[in-house]
């Protein structure tokens, strides 16, 4: 599928406000790619697709993960993680995205992971700071994004982990690994 066909397919699978969010992630991902030296077209394509499965019925997300032999570990953690696994597979199987780094940027856009690629970091952060986001601390994250990709992501991961802990929720270990990995990368500088 070409870019326009993918946009069409993704946008009809979600409510208007989620498509507006996606457009914000697209423009932010392009900006971050230009700032940090990644290919803006790859960043935009990952952004277009990243939340494609967000509004699939949750049972369909679980079934898709099982039927397509995706990483079932997420099924033991919060449901918010599932759409990212599904989205990465949909990108490849339905939209013909064969760039595995784009698929991985979709796959890890919620959890993050250790040793994220530049593209993965850009999509993770664009999702966190896009202009329609409005939560305490988002302005700090936006400012940090202008200074250091890693510092902005560390701030975001820390906020997300604290948020989950305050709500009494489990934290996916891959998110903790993502956070530790960024700290180690910053300490090496
Ligand atoms: O899909 P979006 O709303 O655009 O954003 P997202 O895919 O980054 O999902 C973010 C939500 O996922 C956020 O409210 C926290 C929640 N969440 C639940 N469990 C985990 C988690 N986020 C991370 N990073 N790790 C978790 O274990
Ligand atoms: Fe998402
Ligand atoms: Fe999103």
C-alpha cells in the first residue's frame, strides 16, 4: 500500500480525536527526525500506523496476538500494551511494510525497550509530546526534547512508571529495562 492508502485505512479504524493525535505524532516525528538525523519519511510512516489497533476490541487484539504468534508476554501485563504488538504486525502483513525498524518502532512505541534505535526513540517521544497531549509535565518533556532525546525519554519513562505505580498497576519489565538502558546511556556520556 502507498502512504495515502495506509492513511485512509488507519484513519477509518479510529475515532476522530485519535486520528488528530496520530497527525500530531506524524508532524512531531518528522521534526524530531530532522533534528536528530533520522529519515523523516520512515519516522512519519511509523507514526501513521502506530495506533492502528488502539480501538480494536480488546478481545480481537488478544486473539490477533495469539493467532499470529506475536509476543504473548504482553498478555500478562496491562491491555494498553497490546495494540503496539498488533500494530507492528498489521504494518507488515496488511500494509506491506518490510522495513523491520519501522515495525519495531511501532512495536515498542508504548513500552519502549532496552537499547532503542534512533527511530524507536523518535516515535516513542513523538507519541509522548505531540501537540495535542495535555498532561502534567508535558511541557517539561517538550523542552527536554529540544535539548536531548535521551533526557526527554528518561523523563517520560519515569513519569509513566510513577503514574503506573501510583495507580497500583503492574509495570511491564520491558519498560523498566528501557528506563535503565537510557540511564546507562546517559551515564556513559
Ligand atoms: O496509545 P497512546 O495513548 O497514544 O499512548 P501509548 O501507546 O504510549 O500508551 C500509553 C499508556 O499505556 C499510558 O497511559 C500508560 C499505559 N501503560 C500501561 N502499562 C504500561 C504502560 N506504559 C508503559 N510504558 N509500560 C507499561 O507497562
Ligand atoms: Fe499507542
Ligand atoms: Fe499514540
